[in-house]
């Protein structure tokens, strides 16, 4: 806790009772960006009576997420609602409960372990390419990209984490996940959380969706015998010992890793292809690099470091469309940030979306320019995987998966947008493409 009381942070004019709730519900990304532009790097927003502070300088973001992380925990509204879906897990736990889980799962995500999974990423991408080739030959050349990438990332996550073949579950899982996340966001962006027992269509879909997802998790856990993969399942399911998880804790972790591990990468890849479709020169850059390094063969783990432009394309896509576009923390005690008072128990928000487009930290921030990420320079205002103790566990996994997928798919297809106007991102738990965003495929010669 800091001593100075600090000033009340500035913010947009608020409506009585509602505060800024209506504006936030209409266009939360626009509201965040204008709060930063008009009121500076600490802006006060009101969700009804609840004050929240949006922090938009890299230095203050680091304070909240890293250097003063002990003063800002995750006992927040967003995590409480997420807990309804995943239970207590790596994504929602605090303190000793979180440390225990991170220790258990962490080693399976070490960069060395990820290399062993690259053949799986490559084969899954190749299978996707083969399916698209057949589709194009049959005269169907437009693909709905959100679901396509969700299916690909889900197959990869289930096989890599748990050696589970989920082919028969892909469509049902995506529908269930869509229903669950839609209802989560509805609750999140409402002023009051109406009692969850009252029936309505969204709640019924949420409950059915969650039951379907849990059923699949149970099947994965039940079929654990003889698993290999990254031995993640074995680690999580190890019984006994001081660190052993109970069976309901194990199920929470399996569900969490499936959800965190595919929803994020899928959306990031979908945005990346959308951007490449609108920037054919960057797509050609990926193809030229793939041709130079791979000469027509499929990539291996050893090739990935030699594909810096491909990686830069993905990093730049994550800059413009960071899948996790806002991080929420709670001030455990009254604090000051940047000289402003943060009342005890209130939310502090760090938005990668806002920071990644902050004009003081990026030249021409709205422009798609992968060259920003060539070279070793670190960008202080770049945090698509968060920072500090809760930095994304799956960062190396996601980067390797994305580079492998791009290096397989770009040499096989040219992508073109179907709609002339670039899509507006849909902000929910993750930043999604609008439903039905299609890209047109043109098949090229490839491996
Ligand atoms: C492009 C893909 C991904 C993005 C953009 C992303 C982003 C993030 C961000 C921003 C956080 C920090 C949240 C916070 O500080 O509150 C996070 C945490 C986390 N991510 Fe990812 N993620 C991605 C892929 C993955 C994958 C593939 C996994 C695989 C399991 C994963 C698992 C997790 C977990 C378990 C946490 C919680 C870590 C903790 O609290 O200790 N993520 N992710």
C-alpha cells in the first residue's frame, strides 16, 4: 500500500446511476481508446457505481502486472465469472493455490518441450491445407475463417496437451464454447448479474454448452492410459504426493488448458490471415522466406528460428488484434498509480489493445507493418502475452504453432478478402473476427 492519497483520476463525463456502462456496452474498444486519448494514461471509468481505472502507459502497466504485482491480485469480477466455467485453475487461482498449479504445469511448456510438438503442428496444418485443396477443386473457394482456425487450434491443443483425438468433437465443442463465452460476456458487460437460476435462452445455452464441454473433458481424463504428448496430462493427473491435484481440480485444469490453449491461438491466427489477405506483399514475404529456407519441404522445429519474417507477421497481427485485449487486476489496498488514487478493492485495467495502438509508442500505429518486429529491440508497449508472474504459460507453444501453421499454409494458398471493408473486432473474453468473416482461397503449388 502506498501512503500518498493521490488525486482522483480524470475520466469522461458519467451518466447518473449508469456511469459509463452504456458506452462501454456499445463500443468498449472505442471507449477505452478515447478515455486514453482524452484523459491520459490513468483514466477513471464507472461501470454503474463501480470505479475502474484504465492504465495506458507501459511503465504503469509494468507496475501493476509485474513490479507491484503483490498489491494487485486477480480477485476480480472477470475472474469470478470465469471461475463459474473453469472452477479454480491456473487461469483463476491466486496465491499458494496458483503457485502449486503453475509448478505442476510449467515444465511441460518449457521451450525445449515445445520443439517435440512441431511435427504435430505441421501435420495438422497440412491436413487443413489438403482439406481446403479438395474444397477448392470442388468449386468452393470461400472459407469462414473464425471456425476454420478454431477447429485447427482445437485439434492441435487436444492432441498436444492430452494426446486426444477429438475429431468427432470439433464442431460440437466450437458451438458449446461459443455459447459459453457469449453468455460469459453478457454477464461481464451487464451492471447486475441476475440470479443465474432464472431461465432464459442465453443461460440455457450456457448451461448446456458447459455440460457438453465438461462431458468431453471427462472423456479425455477417462482415456488417459498410455498418454504421451507433452505428458501434461500425466503431470496433472499424477496422484498422491504433496502436489497431487484432486480429481475435480484435474478436470478444471484440463478444461482451462483446452480453452486457454485454443481459443486464443485460433483468434490470433484468424486475424493474421485476414491481415495477410489485405496485405499481399506481406503474404509474399512469408512465401519467399519459406521458399528460401524450406525449398518446398515442410518445416521442422530446427527451421522455425530461420523464419523471422513469418514470426514478425504473427507478432504484428497480435499487436493490432491482441486476443486478450484487456487484463484486469484488483487493488488489494488503496494505492496510487501515476499520482492518482486507486480505491481499495477496485479494478485496474491494462489493455494491450490500447497500448499496442498508443501513438506515443508506435509510429503510425494503425498500419500493419511486420518489419517493426524484425531485429532484437523489445517494445515496452507490447504485451500480447501479458507480463509478470501471470505471463502466458503457453506463449512459446502459441508462437511455434503459429509460425509452423503460416509456413505450411502460405505456400499452398493465396488468400483474398471477400468483403471489401476490413472487419471490426468483436471484443468479448477474446478479440474475435465477426461471425461469417470469409476469405477466398486460391490454390498454389506446394509441398
Ligand atoms: C496467441 C495465443 C495466446 C495469447 C494471445 C495469450 C495471452 C495470454 C495473456 C495476455 C495472459 C495473461 C493474463 C493475465 O495476466 O491476466 C495469458 C495467460 C495464460 N495463458 Fe495464454 N495466450 C495464448 C495462448 C495460450 C496457450 C496456447 C496456452 C496453453 C495452455 C495458454 C495458457 C495460458 C494460461 C494457463 C495462462 C494463465 C497463466 C497464469 O496465470 O499463471 N495461452 N495468456
